[in-house]
């Protein structure tokens, strides 16, 4: 008796859903970090609130699902490796923005903003890689 390989569907909606799950997980972790950091450091930046933190975590998650779908269509071999490289490079590139914004502020505000936002960027990138990888790809 011949056994058939289990086929994992790779539709756009499946990838967007997985990306959305990654974004939700990243948003939850980032919100917890946001509250903990604000509580323990006393730093508060009015432009950075819970809604901005959630939105900045969800949008990359959704885009990661679309990106994975596109990469899987055009890169048939080792899609997850290529996807991980793109996410890591994008995450590292995103670290430039908080650094440039923080250098235009006062020293205390710059340090607080830097310590608040850099870990959030890393959390989003790592969560996307782990959740998309855990999907079975």
C-alpha cells in the first residue's frame, strides 16, 4: 500500500492568517514589554501608546504572510531560510529608525526611547520567524 505525502496547503489566506497570528503574538509581547518598561523606568513618550504598539506589531505580521506566499511561489527550495534572511535584514534595517529619531531628542529622552523601541523591533522580527517556522514550513 502506497502512502501519500501529506500536502500542506500554501494559499494566500493561510499565509496571511499565519502572519496575523505572528503579529498578534508580537503585539501581546510588545504591549507587556511596553507596560513593564514604562512602569519600571518611568519613561513615557506621548506619541508611543498601546494602539501604536499593537499596530506596529500587526502590520509587519500581515505583510510577512504575504511575503512568505510570494517567496514560496518563486523560491521552491528552502523558502523558510530565504524568508528568515529577509526578515532578519528588514528587522536590522528597522533598527535605524529609532536610533535616528532618538538622536534628535535630549539625552534622557533619547536613551529612554531607544531602550523602549529597539527591543520591540527585535520582538516582532523574531516572533515572525518563529511563528512562520512553526507553521510547518
